C-alpha cells in the first residue's frame, strides 16, 4: 500500500509531467509558493495535473516572482476517472463555482447541466467548469 503525504502542499499545474521535467512557474504560481507559502530554494511540494498522477517537485527560485519546479519522483499514479455522472440545474455563477468544486471533490467523472422549471441561469461557460 502506498504511503501518502498529507502534510505537504499540493499545487495544480496544467503541464505534462514526467521524471526530471522542469516546469517554469507563471507569475501567480511563483508568488503563491515564494511569498504566500514562504517556500525557499530546495523546498518540496506535491504537484498534479489530473492526467499524469501526483509528483514530488523541488523548487528553484530564479527571481523575486519567478521559479522552476523540477519533478523528482512520482508519488501516486493517476486514479481512473469516476463513473459518477453529476446532473444539476445551473445556479448563479458564484454558487455554480462552489458546486463544481464540491462535485469534483466527490469524484464526479462528468458534470451534466439540466434545465428545470426553477433554473436560474441558462448560460453556462464550459471552460469555466474545467
């Protein structure tokens, strides 16, 4: 049974991940790691992209608001997508974001909006739900 690290910070990165890959952080990600979490050069963090599993990465600070993560090892393989189809009536935008977050945490494999008599919003931006 794999040992999971529940104490380390996790960060979503939309990059392909493989051993020894160097991932350049954008300004917001670098600011979050360096200024908010106060990580230093050599600090380790868990990163994932939803496709290639979870990886342990080492931070290299290249500037005040720039840095690179180097993937050191894969800590978990990517689990198979959930079979749960989550149907919902679209809500106001702020609540829709929260609903998508919670459905994802539940393990929903797909989200399906349905129009009901009490639907509050008929416009949905599928890109925003990713």
